[in-house]
C-alpha cells in the first residue's frame, strides 16, 4: 500500500549505477561526490553525500528518489522548520523505506539542446546535479524544496 500512495509524492525515481567516486579528487574529509548513470532513464547524476554516515562504492547500484514530501498521504511538508516531534511519531513516512535522506532546494534548472535539462540542487551545501531528458524531469521546478532519498540495491 505504501508504494501506491508514495507514487503521488515522487517527482523522479530511477536506479543508478555508480561509475566513479570523487571524479575530481576528494575535496572534503566527510564528503564524497559520486558520479552515476540511471539504468532506466539514462540520466547522469553527480551527488555529494556524507561518507561518514553512509557508504557507497563504485559499481554499486542505488535507488534514488526525489520527492516533494515525506508524508505518504501526499500532504505537503512544512519545508521552513524542523519539528523533532515528527521524527518520533508512529506514522510511517516515505523515509522509512530508504537508508539516506537529505532535504534541499532546487537552485538552477537549465534547458539545453535536444530536450536535455540540467537540474542543480543544494542540500545545505551538499550538491546534486541531475542531467537528463526533460520529459522525465519535468516535475522538478526552480526554487522547489524537495527530498532526495537513497537506498542500495
């Protein structure tokens, strides 16, 4: 039941194969940047993540979801404040199905030739760049606040 309900809040989902870790060299002790390619929509992904709390390796596959809310009923999140009481509530959330979750904001959407779009998202300084066919990424808009959810496959 959670899968059918969560589809309403999912903006994008694909399985990515990690092709490279820190392609431009390691810049920060606690952060890795991964480069990956989507297996279904063939999008290219660059994603910074905290490698002290979550481990990913070259060659691994991971599911990545972009969602507008963590509420399974689709109700909007309050993206402007953190309420620790919601962390301990008994209701299930979309985050329960994933191992690593970040909250961020889309800060750039660039349209390139041949229907390609480049989406840049900041998660408190950890960056994400998703490049792919705009047909698959049309739900992601400039200045949108969203969640990235990751789990290993």
